[in-house]
C-alpha cells in the first residue's frame, strides 16, 4: 500500500467523519488559505502587499464581502485580479455547489452525505432534486454574468479604455455584482457612474438576482409565466420583505441624507435607491461616499446590512426570514396570543426557535466584534459598528476606516467576514457541536427557510 | 345621587376594566403627572426651572433612574428636594406595594384582582402570601433606609455641615441608594468620597440589597441562618449572576480603564468595584467621571446597564434571569441538544419564550431609542447609546450629555425611563393588549422568574 493511498484514505475517513457544518468550515478555510498563498506570490503584484493584506483580500473575496485594506487596482496586476475574481466566483457559487457539480459531472453519483451538506448550505426545500438544482444554478449564474458583462461593456465604453481593459472591467464587475461581492477596479467604486442609467440598472439587476438566489428568482419567474404556478410562502415573504426594506432605506436616504438631498432630480432618486439596494442585497457597491453620511443614516445603513436579504442567495446578514419570525413573535407577545402567525400562517415552534437563536447569535456577535475592535482601534463607535456590521453581513461598505486598521483589527474583521459567509449558526455548530453523522443532530427543517 | 358618586363610580369601573399592565401604566403615569405639577410650583425652586426639566426630574425620580437635566441641589429648595425624595420612594417601593398596603391597612381585604397586579409587577412565586409579603417589604425598606441614614450620617460628618443638613443629606442618599435611584445632592455625585470606606460600603450594601429585592435577600439570609432552608433556584441564579457580572465589570475597570489604573492601592480597588456595582445594580452613583472613560470601558458599562440585576428588586435592565435563559438557549443550540438546561435544570419552553421576547424587545427598544436620539442630537454614537441604555435600564449614569439635550431629546429619554421602570413587556401589553380580565392572557409563570 503506497503512502499516497494511506494519506488519501485517512483524509477520506476524516472528511466523512465530519458534520456538514464542519465540512463547509474546512471547505471555505481551504479556499481562503489557497487564495492567500496565491496572492502572496510577488508575480501577481503591481506593488508590494503585506501578508495580512493578502490574507484580508483573499478572505474578503471568498466571503464575497468586498472590504479591502489595499486597492485591488493598484496592488494586483491582471493575474492577481483574475485570482481574486476566481475566489469571488468560488465563494459566491458556494464551496459545495462547486464540488458537488464536479463530482456529478465525473461520477454521476450523489451520496446522501453530500445532499445533507448542500441542504445545510442552502436551506433547500426537501422536494428539490439536487442534481437538477445544481445544473440550473450553474446555468443561471453563467447566464446572468454574461448578460451583466455585455451591459457593463456598453456602459464602460465612455471610459475610453482599450477593448481588452473594457471587457475585463465589464466581466470583473459583473461577477462581483452577481456574487454580491462588491469588489471594484475603480478607485472610488461606482461614484463616477452615480447618474448612469445603465450602470445603476445593471448593478441592481445582478445584485438583486444574486442576493435573492436561484430558487426565489425561479419561483418568481414561473409564477409570472405560468398561471397554475403559485409563489411559495417563503418566496412571498422574501420578495415582500426585500421590497419593504428597499423602500425603507430609499425613503430615509432620499429625505434625510444631506449628501443625497443636495443632488437633483433623477440623480437624487438613483443615489437613494442604489445605496439602499447596495446595503440590502449586501453587494456593497456605492455611488456616493458613505463616509460623508450623517449618523442616523449610518444607523439606517447598519440596520439594512444587519438584516441582509434572502437565505437562498449569496447575501449575508441575519436574513429577512429571521426578521419575519422575530416580528411575528413580537406581535404575538404584544397581543397575548398563543399561536404565532405571519401573513395568516402559523409558524411552527421549531422554526421560531431557529429564528430567535439566529437573532441572539447574530446580535451578540456584532456586539462582541465591536467590543474587540474598540480595544484595538481609536475610531468612534458609529464607524466601528458600521465596519463590523458590514463584515459580518458580508456587505463591504465602509465609512473609510478599513485601510487604517491595525493588524489585530484586520484579523477581527477577517474572522467576522469568514463567520458571516459561513453563517453564524453553521460556524458555531462546526466548532462546538460534538456528535456527527447523527441525523437527529440536524435541526428539523420545515416549509419556511430561516 | 351626587356628582361625586357618579364620577367615583365611573372611575372604579374604568379601573376594574383595566388589565394589570394597564393599571401599572396609569399608576406610574399618575405619579409622574402629580410629581411634575408639584415640581412646577415656584415655591419649591431655588432658581427658575423649565417645565420640561421638572417633567424630566419627576419621571427620573419615579422611575428611580437618577438622570438629571438640572442640578437638584441648585434648582430645588428643601421642600422641592423632599418632593423628589417622596417620588423616589414611591417609585422604588412600587405603585402597587404602596396602594395595596394602604388598602390592607384600612380594609383588611385583598382582592384577587390586586394580587394579579402585584404578581405582574414583582413576578412573585405563586406560593407567597401577598399580605405578609407587603408588610415585610415595608419593614425591610424602612429598616435598610434607617441603617443607611445612620451610616451616611457618620460618613458625612467630615463635610462639616450643620446637624440638619447632615441628616438630610444622609436620609436623601440612603433612600436614593436603596431605591437604586442614584439622585445626589452633591454637585459631582460621590466623587469626593471615592476612597471613603464607609460611603463605598454603605452605598454598595444599600444598592445591592435594593436591586436584589426583598425575596432574594430573605431567601439568602434564611439559607445562612437555618440549616434546613435551601436557596431557591431563582435566588441561586440571581446571586451567582450578580457576582459574575460584578466581577466582570471589576476586572475590566481595574485592568483596562486608564482613569482607574492611575489610582493607587485601595482607591483603585474601590473605584473599579464601585463603578461596576453602580452599573450592575442600576443605582447609578459614581465616584469617578464616566465622561473620561475610554470607549471599550463605556461598552462594558453599557453591557452591565443593559443586563441590570434581579427581577424582584428595584433595578431596571433586561434582568439576569433573562440573560441566563438566553445563554442556555445559545449553549443548547451550539451543542445541538433538544432540552434546554441551566445549572442542570431543564428550563420550560414558556419561560424561554418569555426570555427571548424580553431580549428581542429590550434590544430593539435600545436600538430604536438610539436611532431617534441620533436624529435629534449631535453627539457620537457611544454617548447616545450610553445615555439610552442608562435611561431604559433606569441606571442614571451618563457621559455628561443629559443637560445638553434638546427638548425632543429630553422627551425621548423621559419615555425610555418610564418604559424602563414599567418594564418593556408590561408597557407593550398595557398599550397593545386587547383583552382584559381574562386569566388566559396572563403569561404562565413558572418556578423561575424572568
Ligand atoms: K459584498
Ligand atoms: K438609578
């Protein structure tokens, strides 16, 4: 028996002995490690980049956050940028979507174990066929990113770059937007395009589609096309919730943010809509400077980043479904009713328990992250809370302090981005859950994904 | 039938038609209104005080918070100060303890309706006899306040005031400490007594006893005196929780707060202990200036104020029992266990539901209050969050912005102090709960008070 067989056999047994949560954990950890090592190779640099910054950028890319301690444009050459784009794509499409697709296309076998992991990552309804689902996700992703690239290519023509640079910018921003990563190759993000109709609509389309995710988008499209197809309860909640949050942010930014109130006509509308969309979908692009926002508007943005979007997409945050369950609990408590309902439906206790745990964990982690940063950094609380909410929600917006963080501060943000992408509960279970391969240990999942 | 009988008959029917929560609400509202009106009479002023400030001080006194927009010493004469002390005592001992005592001592009758209200305010175990309980509470309160007055009288001798002023100061601070109100007649609180052994110990004794409440203190004393008396589960949790929180604050302040680290020997120990005790018991006195604290230590203080102490005492905050249940939920979630335990006991689901609702409501209200203030005031987030946590937790500590708040900002803090004293859930139920006099509507209360 060769050494290779011993090692690979041991690896396989190690892997199969892990819980789904632990597998996701090690999967993302592998991506981040490999990405960091690759980005450390000087061949990919335009100018020298410290290890901690390569580590930061790799984690930010895999977690689709988009926070950056150094400028991607000025620090990495084309090949470096390409590696970052691959990391974004891998992180966005998900470790397991990718590996399961690879296994499917080579062996056509799909183990029950893999299905469990996939369901942990996507909180899928039980009825969906994993194989068809994966094919469709890959197709959906590629189709959206190609459409995005074409639209951006047209929009970026006015920059008067050569054909290749225009195409590269278009592709990079398309993938970055659809994966809700928000990495940009422009020094001030999309601030030069704040009233560009095509850039505003393309980015919103990609980010909203990516943040809602394949299942919700398909459900929505089918319900428009086919008369006999009815929206699922979860899809309804996610669509209504997203619309309400978008409008909430839009109204506040439009009426109360001086930076946006100073703009005129369509420009003011677009600016209010784009920043609200950016925080809600957690894409994290910006067309105005958040560092200039007044404090109550920073709090509105923090709230949107804190909630995030749909649990079936690439977005981070506590998720709209969790917020829904939390609101239902508050309503029932105030009305003193025994059954907890939303939109006239009774929400099962197990679901409520998952939602309240998510709320408690997510809120505690934001408090803990902010507390740690307050020891390490000398910024005001609003800046720290904004940065932490942005990292844990994998949003990538900042009041401008990211580059000024010390090494320990960067490590805190790296940890938050990683936990945010994995999901707070998944991370906790990967680290602390004791048992494995015991079906009893997987939380019961019902009709509504939380 | 005289007009008086008609009116009083209507009032009685109105009162009996109310839920216990609504009765507490109107009771405290009556105290605040009467207090405000009395304090507005110029006879009680040393210098002119605006209506909003009289309203603020009256609410702060009834809610036993201790935040002040004007100096009590410089604005009110002896009679004004006496009114404030009466409001503190009424607020501290509770609207219903007082009215029920009055009813008992005149009619010797105790209706089931009154018992329900009392249990709503104090979350009493079912077994306690209301009548004996009330007598004992009054006795306990008077005894503690007399002891406190004597000890303070000795401590305040060094101020070299005349006999009456020394006695008045001793009485005022004793009542203020035991009711965890934290109002002071000294311009800089207890800062001149930062290393005075007697003031430190007397204040701590009164505030800890008051914040734990009669039931916990009695249970504790009995368990020391009598060998066959065992501490109840709730008392155990509250005592251990208080000790842990006290130590938590002490360690952070002792090792990380520059203002306290600069002190030497016993003075440093006392300063760290006193500020931790002050935030945890929500008494809100201070021997050092919180305005000079570094940001992470403000966050530690906010955390202590946010939790507060025992549900059976005069302290505000989310309560230690709620924190306990929340920690139990997090632990069970991470370990993937079905039953939720703490100290080896299974916590019933109804109790967990009350605890998570409290957590959600309390946290949301702090966020909402801070958001509202951020629109109205131009301070940094750490100052606003500190002020809001202090008001809702009825603590009374401040980084020094209280006096600089605008009228609308003062109104927000007034509302928070009022809701904080009433209890967030009680307030919500008083306003929104639809049904009344239906036993099903009172949440099931079990062995652990939350
Ligand atoms: K992002
Ligand atoms: K107080």
